[in-house]
C-alpha cells in the first residue's frame, strides 16, 4: 500500500517554511502531552494535528522563550516553553513543545 502524503496548512504567498518536525505539546500544567506536527515559518508558529490547526501563534506576539525538562514517553526530555499574548487577553499564555 502506498504511503499517504501528510497534509499541511496552507502558507501565505510571502511566507517561508523554516522548520517542520513531529513532536508533542502541552498547553496546561495538568494536561497530558498531545502529538502534533510543529511548523515554524518566518511569520508564525503552527501546531498542526491531522487536518486542523491546534494552535497558531504569530511570531510578533511571542514575549519569552524558556527551557524545561519534562517526562515524555517514559523518559525526561528537554522542552521549549513559548510565552505569547493572544489577541484580547490581558495575561500571557504558555505552551510547552517537545520535538525530536
């Protein structure tokens, strides 16, 4: 059986893909990790799951980056915390990302 091509979100005409990798994300401290495809372009960070965008963060709204260590698939791995200001929110949100 032929391998299915992975769909990806449409990029803008002036947008360039910089990095793409599979990984996991966690948006709340008590939540579990969810598998996503992580795409970084020159305009935004996109977390993509099957046929939908789970989270889309414009690079201009990112206020801080931090590193941490979390258990992911039975062992500790380094993670990247992305602090950003969603539109209309008074406080920043954080999403933790782990990629291969």
